[in-house]
């Protein structure tokens, strides 16, 4: 009789532990998705404000958005860590290039943009990534393609 109770309790504990692991992973995915959506909302709100301001000036094309496109090379991070790193690097690059927002495109020196980002090292979740600019497209949006290379000797 005592063995049955012990096996039953062990089954409950094992089931609860496995359910906890599964739900923790789901919660992490939802947290990352929420952070990504919050970032998109902030970017969209900023773009809307810039567009309204641009509409008022109408005669000049101004930069209204900064869109980093990040690819990883070398030791690529796992999927969840990669999404978190992409979000953090995107946020940091947008912050670095934020002085460009509202600038007239025709008065902008396009050679300066890669110099602001190229070769920078960013630390994200205990890993260091070195950024390399591969392409810059400038219109009312600055689309900057970056290659993030994981530096050796880091990790968790």
C-alpha cells in the first residue's frame, strides 16, 4: 500500500516538474514576442510622428525610420537567444542612429552612416558581437544591413 502512494506522489511530482519546464519555455517565448511587439509599436509611433512632421514640411524628404536588418555569422546563437540578441542589437543601432531622424535625405552624407556602426562591439546576454555593415539603403527610411559575428571566448 505504501509503495502505491509513493509511486503516485512521485508521478505527481514528475508531471508537475515537466509541466513547469514546458510552461517556462512558453512564457519565455511570449515574453520575447511581447518585447518585439513593444519595440515595433514604439518604432511605428515614432515613424508616425516623423511622418506628420514631414507632411507639414512637405517639400523635403526626411528620414522617418531606421530599420536594422541583422544576420549572424560565425558561432550563431540558439533560436531564443538569437531573437533576444536581434532585439537588443536593433534597439542599440536605432539609438545610435537616432540623430538621423528628421534629417533631410539630400543633405545627408551617406558615407558617415556605416562609420557610426561598423566595427562596434555589443554585449548582449553575456555574449559579445562585432557588427559589420554590409549595405545601407537611404530614402525616407534608413535600412542598414548588419552582420553580427560572435566573438570567441564568450558565452554563458
